[in-house]
C-alpha cells in the first residue's frame, strides 16, 4: 500500500466529519441528529476529529499511532458504519457514508499490511 494512504484516509475522515459537524451546528440539512443512543453527536464528532487528527500527526506509526487509527475508525463508524444503509436519510448522505467507509477500509488495510 502506498505510504501516503494513511494520511489521505485520515484527511478524508477529518474533512467529512468537519463538514457534518458544521452541518449540525448550522442546522443545514441533512445534518446529524443532536443526540444518538450512546452520546451527544457534537461530543462524539469532536472526539472522532481529535482521534483522527492525533493519528495524522503521529503518522499512524508506533503502537500509539496505530491505536489512534483504530480509535478514529471506530468513532467514524458511529456516523458512517454499515448501519447507515438502513437509515431513512441514507439517500441524502450516501456519498459521505461510502467515502468514509472506503477511508476506514484503507486505514485498517494499511494496518493489516503492516501487521499491526
């Protein structure tokens, strides 16, 4: 896998989540719900952005960098995981969902290729 794959995929997650956070703040449709079953959406997006940014800064290297990639993927999956295919708003958000899922697969694939 190309060495810049992790950087590109983390950047993708940062941009997508930043856009959705802005949509939530400004109530631009389609925006994420303010509350989800496990937490508030804004704090969840904030944590997800932080994890992806920290993984990007660390370049996903070392145990901490790889763990941050896994955390960033898990947090992103809250907003963009396969459960979104059953969301009534899927027809409006599918480009972000599929793009994020490709980024998550690329990140996890890079980790597997490096033998975590």
